[in-house]
C-alpha cells in the first residue's frame, strides 16, 4: 500500500501552496480567502481549487525588495485575474520585464520563495510564468 511521506506533507497545505479558494453557491463569485458575506448577500461557499491560468491586469518591476528576496536582484510582480474570477498578486518569473504586457496570459507554477533561519529552511509558493 502506498503511504504518503510525512516529509512531503507540506506540499498538500492547500492554503499555503495551492491556489485554493471559495466559490459563492448563489452567484458563483470566487475568492482566494474566505469572505463573510458575498457581494450578493449569500453566506454559503463551496471550496474550490483555481486552475492557475489567468491574465495580467497590471505589473511592475521591484528593484529593491525585502531582505529575503535580495538574492533575486530585480524581479517582476503582477496583479492577475484568474480564469475563474478571483484576483491575485504574484511574482512573474522566467521572463524579462520588457516581455510583460497587460492582458498577457500567465500560468501558476510552484517555486522556491526564499531560505530562512540558520538551517536555511526553504519556503515555497505560487508564482506565475508567461504562457506562449
Ligand atoms: Zn455571491
């Protein structure tokens, strides 16, 4: 019988490592974080996982990021409208700033964020790449 390794259990933390969210059962609006009352007045939500596909709404280049991101030098960050409707902010990687355009299609990828502590614990999360 297949047994999941406890070492890899962290990869299944839906709130930290997957684009997991909530869909209003009345109007279908989607949210990344649980919301009290939907804009339609409904209080009931169904859990969902986003496809990770979306379009760039806005973007910028960070030249002087926080200490834990210093190893990256300059990097791109964008606001992305996911295919299912929610809006998310994320790093856009594997491309140059000049390649980014409003409306470009992107796709979520699982990547390293940074190392922390004396032992160099590696933190992972969702970033985006351009779809060609
Ligand atoms: Zn609603």
